[in-house]
C-alpha cells in the first residue's frame, strides 16, 4: 500500500476542526494505521473523539467496521502531559478495508461539511 492510498483519509482528517499537525500513516501486510493529534483545548476536542469513536469503534453492535480508534502515548512520567504527547490512532486489520473506504464512512456520518463549525453544534 503506497502513500496514495491514504490521500483521501488524511485530506479528510485535516479538515476536522480539532485535528492539528501532521497526520502520519503506515501499512504492513494489508494492515494499516493513521496517527494524528487532537488539540485537547479545542472546543470540539471531545466531540471529535466521540464522533470518530462512534463511527470507527461502535457504529453497529452487529456489524462493526474492521477499525479501531484509540489514544496512544509514550510513558507520561518520561515525557509530559497530553497537550504535547497524546496522539490518536485509527487502525485496521482487514486488508479489504482501505483507508479511502474509512474516509467514506467518516464523511457519511460526521458533520457535513466537516470543516464548518456550525455543523458541529449539538441541538
């Protein structure tokens, strides 16, 4: 899997208001991952975590996507707090489920357009 396979997903994630910085990615034997930072001081930080977590971890009880979304961190006692060292990763262990497909699932379920802060307002 080359870098082009990640283009749609990384470009989409770059538009999510609370996501900041570089978005890394990689793949091995059909399994892939995308890693990024969420600005924990952003007004939509936890809503972003909730929205992405819902789609990628628990969209359906009976038919789950082959993805997981979770935090990752080096040892806090050696580095520092979450503002600097907490990252988030999307992982997939199914070679048939490509990063572009993941982007389509997110596009179809996150606020639309995703970059528009007004669309994120809770009613």
